[in-house]
């Protein structure tokens, strides 16, 4: 009988212990992150090197090329433009040129933010090409001509 009483008592205590921990309470939390619209140049533009320009030749214009790579957060609206004077100098001499968005050299690069921006479809790297042309038969002296220009991705 004593064994039955002890077994009954143990069962009662276990049942009470389980009941003491049967209630729960919950709370929700938020997990947060902010993704701003951002664009970053990933590969700096290379120089547009026209090489040797001979102003005495009545031939095709002298061409040069460059490119720049960047990536933007998906859905970010951005503009690309190249600020420049379109004139390289060597001392007091000036040599004009133009920069284009296409290999045929028919569409001039904007020098500032204009028109409707582009929207990035993903954050994949985008590469834009820069095509340059020096018009023929410019009346310039010998020298090393240069101009510093700024390639901009604005968002």
C-alpha cells in the first residue's frame, strides 16, 4: 500500500509540474534592412587615346575609344554623362574633338544630366562605351594635347 501511495504521489507531482509549465507567451519582432538607391563605378574609365593626329591629312577623322563600368541597385533611375570642354590644349594651341555614345559616332554624349534617366533592371555590372573623334584638317601646332573630363553616373 505504501508503494501504491508513493507511486500515486509521484504521478500527481509530475502532473502538477507539467501543468506549471503549460502556458506560453509570444512576441513578434521585425527584421529590418534599408537598401538605398545607389550606383557605383566599378571600373574607372580608361583614357581616350587618339594616338597620333596628323592635321595635314585630308582623310578620315582620327578615332579613339574608352569605356567605364558601373552597377546600380535594381530599380534605381540613373543618368550617365561626360562633362568636358571638347578642346584639348597644348600650351596656347587648341585641338577640338567630340565624344559619342555609339561606334558610328553619330550620337554625342550629353555633357550634363538631360532627358529621362535609365532604370537598372538588376545590380549586374553595366559597361558603357565612349567613342571619340578628332575632326580632320585642324590648324594646330605640334605638341601633346590633353583635357581632363569627368564621367558621371548620377542617381
